[in-house]
C-alpha cells in the first residue's frame, strides 16, 4: 500500500492496524512494511504498530521488536527502509523483476493472463524449486461490479477495474500453475 497525502490524516495509524489485521486474519501471513528512511520505519510506522500491539499481547502472542513482529516461522511482519539498496539483500539482481509504474500490459506480460499463464515469470521459475516473492506497493481495489480484488495498474481506471485491473485471484492462480514452491496469501 502506498499512500500520499497531507500530514496528520491517519495514514500511519491505518497502516499499523492494517498490518496487525493482516497477521490476525491470515494463517502464515507475511507483512513487509517500507518507508524512505530507517527513522520513518522505526520511529513512525513501527512506533504506531507497537502502540496498537501493547495491551493485546495475549491476543497476538509472538515477539514484538523495534521493527518486527514474529508470530511463527512463516507468520511475521518486518519493517525495512528503502534508503540503501542493500535492504533487500538475498536476491540476485538478475532474479528480480522490477515493475515500477506497471501498466496493465506489463502485468499481463510478466504474470500471464487467464488464457495464457506463460508470461515472463513462467520462463524464470524452475518448477518445484523456485520461491517467488511478489512485493506489490500500489493500490489494491475491489471491482465495483464483481467485488473481486484487483491490482490497479498506472494506466487503469478504478471505475473500470473489471476491464483494466489485474485480478488478484488470477495472480494467485497463475503462480500456482507455474509451479512456485509456496504461495503465501
């Protein structure tokens, strides 16, 4: 989720509660939070997450740290800053598909369509051996007519998502069909 607006509008509060909601609603959920600087991760967003967590430790369980909440091996949230390129270490540069400002055509070309799953990602995945991490920072919107979840591409119209959005369930279905080892939702 990326939100741009004025100061004091509740963005941080909403993001903090969205992280905790995600972890509580989905088994083996993973939440990665980012901000432009370490200060914004630690002292702004994660301060709000710690504030919301306190008093509810029995409900959540786990171990809360300065920028992480560990609920299980595959059930956690982490905060990372984007001010240095080594924050996302562990992935070889050649194995990263960066879809900055992705259009609908680009999402189709990488993740496939309902008619053809063999997009760019399909060609990279080694069936049964590859882990695929999809980190999406953008707008997820429900369709006005069908209420399906959609990723909103930069050239998409939120009022016409059924036509020009990328369905989240299609993303999951295509990831399963190309043979990713695990899919965390």
